[in-house]
C-alpha cells in the first residue's frame, strides 16, 4: 500500500537541529527520523530514531542558534556521535524500511524540507557516504502542505489548527519536532481524498 500511495517512495520524516543556517559551515547537532506505515488504511507513526551529533571538525555554531535550540554541543551527557556514525545508522534504518515496505527509495518529509535536505546532503557529501536511501532532490514539505490544508506554515500553528498537541517547551528537539511533523503529515494524507 505504501509503495502504491507514494509512487514507490517511502516517506521518512526527518528533522535536524543545527548550529546555524549555513549547511556548509554550521554543523548538524541532532538528527531524528520518524517512519510511517499504514494500519487499517490510515497512515500512522510506526518507528522513531534519533541521535545527538558532534559538530564536524571545523564546523562553527552561531551563538544565537544555540540559544534558540538550547543545545550545548560540548555537553557530554548528549552522548553525541560523529556525522559518519549517525548517517550510517540512519541509512541502515531507512534502507531496511524501504525494503520492508516494497519501495524503491525513501523520500524526505520535513517541515521546510529544503533546510533539512540541504543539511543532510551537505553532511553526506562531507562524509563521503554511499548508498544514500533518500531521493537526492525530491522531498515532501509539510509547511507547503499545511499552508494548503490549514492556511498556515508555522509548525506549531499548523499543529494547533490540525488539533495536534504542541508543547513549545519541547520544540527544537529533533525527535519532538519530527514526531509533530509526522503527525501533521499523517493527518493531511489521511484527510486527502484518494
């Protein structure tokens, strides 16, 4: 059913928290992936994965970005891994899901997808990893979907309009934001006429 619904692609919701807005110099500090699947003909959240990520060598974080996310890259309690380890784990999880759902490739779903996809692609280029399961340039942007479905592009407001609980105190955690984005994506897909 998943392969038929999304043209052979498996939607995987991704969120990254970063040290700024420039994917070339600002590091990924957290990355999360939320998988969706069909249960009783409804798209639902099925699996979650996340990692804290150590800044790549030479990467610079903006103080304003760190204040915004509340992430301290030097905090040893984060149990952060390097980019290569994080992406290798993510790719393995996603490739297994692509296989399990009989899909040909994954497609990144994110709120303001160009941002997350840009950081992901830059990290892939930087690490030289192969066998990227994601389509290299296509994505599904829930900000655009929310604008059409609910008349708003901000994640917290779109969730409010879709009757999805959103706790601002937990926002800007990659996993929390990915879960809310996945709920929003499921809500819109399930409401859309087939």
